[in-house]
């Protein structure tokens, strides 16, 4: 190599890493959004949309509680069959 030739830099590998990282972050954010949307829909179908509106109106009073309440309602919604099963067994006996 003569002293006038530019030194090759490997910008392709850095760019590829940045592209893969950006893709991974956007895909993760998209999945989180879908998870949050499903939690809100689960809570709304469990308590009703009117009750959910009433619950969300309390965000100005205690905004930190809303994610926990919605999360708890979503967990109850997704586990409702397991919660109902013991009562069904007791009613059969």
C-alpha cells in the first residue's frame, strides 16, 4: 500500500450491526404494544368498557395505580378458566 491510498474501514459491519439492532428494538416495541393492547382489551372484556372508562378516569387522582390494576384484571381474565374450574368441580359433587 502506498501512503496515498485510503485505509479501508469496515463500516459495513458496523452498519449491519446497527441495522440489526434497530430492527430488534422496533420488533420488541411492536410486541410490547400488542401486549399492552391485549391487556387493556382483556380488562375491558372482564369488567366492561363502561367500567374501564370509569377506571381510567381515575388516572388524574392516582395515575401510578392504573397499570397495576389493568395488569391484575388482565391476569384474572386470562386465568379465569383455571379460577372457575374448582367451583365447577364442587358444584358437580
